[in-house]
C-alpha cells in the first residue's frame, strides 16, 4: 500500500532510501536543511578549480548500479577502474605504490619493504575470507533481528569466526604477519576508513582492505559528486519531492507513532519517517527525551578531519589520485586522537588530486589538492582553534617529504574542520563515520535501522548500522527499505 514517507536529510543514505522507497511506489518527500543535496558528499568550485569536499575513496560501485537498476531509469553513471590505489611516502624517503594487481603489489611490498610476497597474499586472503564469512551478516542485514541469526550462512560464519582472530587488535594481527613496521602502518591505515584506531580496533577491520585490494579501486568520471547527482536525478525521475533549505525541527509522536514532522516551513503528515540525519542529532534535537537510548549514543565517536582545499599552480609527477604521507610514529598519533583528544603534531597527511584523472578539475599545469589529516571529533561543539597551527605542520611535512616549497604554489584555499562539518551536516562533533569501531562489540553498539519504541520510525546513514562511509550508507538504505517492505 502506498505510504507518505518523509526522509530527513539528503545524504547518500537519504538519497538511496528515496530511490528504493520511490521505486516501491511510495510518496516520498525528502526534507533537507541545506540548499544543496548530498550532505558530506558535496563539491565546490573555487576560482578555476573544482573540489570534492568530502569523500574521495570510491569502492563497491555495484551498489550504485543496483540503484540505477531498481529505479528502472535510463540515466548513466560512469566511473573509471584505477590501476593504482595509492602512493605512500614515509619520512625516511621510502616510497611505495599500491596496486589492485595482487602480484604487482606483492612485488612492490617485497622490493620496498622486504616482506615476503606470501605474507601480502595471506593478508589479502584474510580480508577476503572475512568478507565472505561475515560481510553479509554484518553489512547487508539488520543485526537486531533474531531471524537473521538463525540461517545457515550465519551458522557457518559463527563456526568459522576463530579464523578471523577476533581476540587480536588490527595492529597485533598485522604485526604478527609482517616484519617491517612500515607494512604494518600501511595495512593499519584501513582503520581510518571508518574513523577508528588500529591499536584498539579488532583484527576484523582488516576486512576493509578487501574492498580496494581485492574488489578494486574506482573513481567516478566527473568526481565523487557524480554519485550524489546520479542518485538525486534517479530519485527525481521517480517522483521524489525535495524540500530544500528546510530543517526538520521536531518529529511529533502520539502513542509511540510518528504522525507529523514539524519543519522550518510547516508541518508534513507522515505515515513513516526515515531519518538519514546523525542519530545523536535526531535523539537530542528532534525526538522527545523519553526515547533517548543513552548506552548507544554515548559510545566513542569516530575520527573527524581537517581538510585544506588548495589550487596548486604546479604538477607533481610523484603524486597520483590518492597519496599518503605517513606520520613517523603511528601509535603516538592515534593515542593523541583517542587518549589526549588533540591533533598530532606530525600527522599522517592524505592528498587527493582528482585532476590526475579528471583534468578539467584544474587549469592546465595545475592541480586541485584536497589535503586532509585526521583529528579527534569536536566534543565541545565550539569553533576549532588549531587550524592555523596544524596548517603550519602540514605545510612543513609536505615540504620535507616531497622536497618542495608548497606555499609558493597555492593560489586559492578553502578549509573544512570538525566544527564546520557539524554545522553543515549535524554530525555529532563532526565525526565522519558515526561511532568508532574501537572494540569488538562496536558493531552491536551501533543504533539499529528501526526504532524499538516508535513503530513507524527508521534510521539510515553513517551513524547507524552497518556504519559509516558511502558503501555502508547505501547498504543502510537497503536494510531500511526491506524492513518497510516487510511491514507494508
Ligand atoms: C572530509 C570527509 C572525507 C570522507 N572520506 C570518505 C571516503 O573517502 N569514502 C567514504 O566512503 N566515505 C568518506 N567519508 C564519509 C562519508 O562522507 C559519509 O559516511 C557519508 O557521506 C554519510 O552519508 P549520510 O547519508 O550518513 O549523510 P550525511 O552526508 O551526513 O548527510 C546528512 C544530511 O542530513 C541533513 N540533515 C541533518 N539534520 C537535518 C534536519 N534536522 N533537517 C533536515 N536535514 C537535516 C544534513 O543537512 C545533510 O545533508 C568522508 C566524510 C568526510 C566529511
């Protein structure tokens, strides 16, 4: 039966939910506080340069293709398959390139870091096995439904779980496999793909490397923002209505049922509400206090980011689309984030340059640099005071490692920090991926995709199950739409 469904927020999960629910025949209205769609997955033109402002790593493109198929629309989404994943730079001058071609990558790790090729193959096999065993259980279905634990696949996963070294941290497992600290640092870095600490996160988080190293690394042809625009265009074709520049102020319930959504431009009647906004924002600002699930919302938050967008009047041949300049002391860096709650003075720097694959993103002879370091989430909610100081550290490190004087080439600049991320997306403390995965029970301590108390309220997006990042956000929309279909 057709329902009036209100979706809060047009982040990637809100957009994917709109497509799935619109295609199922429901009347869908998306209410978005900003004057643009996409939430964190947005872009900006500054002078002669185009920048993706948020996500830059694109994996699992089949999840986008699935939405195109479901929508039955003719719109095309084009992307490139990358033959290089990332260039890595260490302070002592060691450099290394990661390739999706396993043989080429293992040879590179052997030649540059002295590991056996077999150790690399075993690592990639571990992440593939983990994905095969528990990927579906943890990522594609609700963890809060008993029936999902009572099937053959789950039984097999639970039987094989010992193979996944659940009692080790990611760092312990990677140290046991590799002899060179630099290799450990390289594989540990995948913890930051969901904003976690490899010295605390379970070995299972090595599953993330499977996406780039075994499935493949990709780049949308026109930049990451193409994802947002493609999903938005599909949903519009399905008749989804957008109320832009409109903030949801209250979700009004009666007898534990939502019946109205109060927005900055009036009330909207709703049979069902799907929230794609940060879960803490929803419970603290939009719902009655009696629903507040304290334990889940007080979990440790994932990392945030400090990003500089630079128009650079020079081409750097040693850089590719994705580049990492590692910190000298990774453990001290993560302790700084999660224990001391401060940025680290020698940060790992990520430089993304989309003009390497989409030359129109920068003028000829120039490059569009997205320069990001991880920083703790902003618990105080106050404006960030360390931007200038960290910019100094970043510039010094880039100059040191790339042997350049980067300041003289920067012709335009913009900045994003945890405070601004929260202002623009309502993400708690500007965390990028909701809760961290810094303990082995984290997956079970993420909020479910439906409310246990409000019968017609659902949740999708990076702060709920199955977790942060574009692929998991898309999967949360799938879980939500399946739950709604079951009940309708
Ligand atoms: C700098 C950065 C780098 C990242 N890098 C990557 C990466 O490389 N790869 C990757 O996969 N992921 C990455 N991520 C994470 C990824 O962007 C997010 O996990 C994902 O985009 C979250 O999508 P979402 O659907 O949860 O919603 P969000 O993008 O958080 O959007 C929520 C939307 O809801 C709206 N909203 C909130 N409250 C209200 C309200 N009360 N009323 C109306 N509207 C409301 C907001 O305005 C916003 O548009 C990165 C994020 C950032 C910021």
